[in-house]
C-alpha cells in the first residue's frame, strides 16, 4: 500500500514537472518569436523611413511625382502603426494616414480636372482614403 502511494506521488510529481517544463519551453519559444517579429517590424520601419526620405528628395529635384511621395509616406505610416505602443498613438497615426491619403485624393482630382490625370487613379485614391477611415473607426472601438 505504501509503495502504491509513493508510486502515485512520484507519477504526479513527474507529470507536474513535465507540464511545467513544457510550458516554460513554449513560453520561451513564444517570447523569442515575438522578439523576432518586433525586430523585423523595426527594420521594416527603418527601411521605409529611408525610402520616404529618398523619394521626398527626388520629388524636390523633379524626378518623382507627388503620388509617389504620398505612397511612400503611407507605407511608412503603416509601419509606424505596427510599432505603436498605445491606442492613442495608433489613433494619431490612423488620422495621419487619412490626411495623407486625402491629399493624394485631392492631387488626383486636380490632375483629372486639368486633363492630365486618369479617373482610375482618383478612384483608387478615394478607396484608399475610405479604407484608412474605416481602419480609424475600427481602432476607436
């Protein structure tokens, strides 16, 4: 009887040890995974920041169109959104995206009115701005 109780206790202790070690290993793996994702998101942000600066300079030199500056800024803002730590920071970035895309929409409309733009460009700019507004509203919830 004593041996049965001791065996049962040993089995229970071994089971608990196994579960605790497995949980610790899983948590360690999840932490490493999360750290790698955060590192990659930061790298993406840094590359897009540099990209935006290059596009902006080339636009100032007359080598790029305004829509390319806006697109580069939108990509950068999306990367910033991924890195945002607080809800308020995310909302602020969302609003910046809406404003940025609204300027693209206005640029497309002015090009359309002057006869050098295409209606498809303006429609896509409008759709992008609407999606950014939807994203902001979802973020507010």
